[in-house]
C-alpha cells in the first residue's frame, strides 16, 4: 500500500520503497507552491524533494535562524535542515542537528519520533543498517502510541527496507 503525504496544505508526495526518499507527485505544482509560499517551513523540504539542495540549504538555515533556539519550533526546523544536509551527504552536520533537536524534543513523543525516523534514513544511507533499524524501531514505538496511521505506515516501510539489508 502506497501512502500519499501532503496534498492538502502542501504538495503531495510518496516515499520510494527502495531509496526511502520522498518523491513528489507533481513537480510543477510544487514549484508553484514554493514560489508562492517561500517562507513556509515546508518549503525547505519541498525544495529538497525538487533536488534544489542549495536553495533548500539556504531556506533551512534561514528558518532555523528565525526560530528561538531551544524551542520546539527551532527543533523542527533543525530536523528539516538536517534532512537537507543528509541529501547533500553532509552526514556529520545532519547528525549534529538531529542530536540538538532530540535534546529539545525529549518530552514531545510525536516530534521525537520524527527525529528517530529521519535518523534511521540517514543511518540507512550511511550503510549503518543495525543502527538505522534501532532508530526506526524507536520511531515506530512512539508513532504507534500517537496513533497516526500514515506515520506508522511510513515507519513500517522504513523498517521493512532497512530489514532487507540486515543479515539473517
């Protein structure tokens, strides 16, 4: 079953079963949306999905600087920026941002699950499959408690893909 994300507030996308990367359903619609709402925090992720990694990096850095450090809004912006660094293969920067976001969000289970989900994908792309699996399991436990079926499905998809890389 393919889960479609977005589609109401922002352009729709799916997650590729092999790469675990988001794929936009309509790139033209997405470009138009980003042009009309460049300050929206989701623009960072959408620029990344469009492959405009330099623009996504600049937008992500701007959104992070606009937020009060140590707040949940700052932490979510840090996760988005970490995902840009991930796709740019700047893994150390991505891990540092995810660590900082996790510290801020320690008491916010749904958002902590987001950190673990992104960390799992980052570790997957680094070939660190056992660690990726552990991060995805943590994300799944938190998301199951929150009860969002779409997010649970996304994490199960991530676990399934990582599992194909694990021995035995």
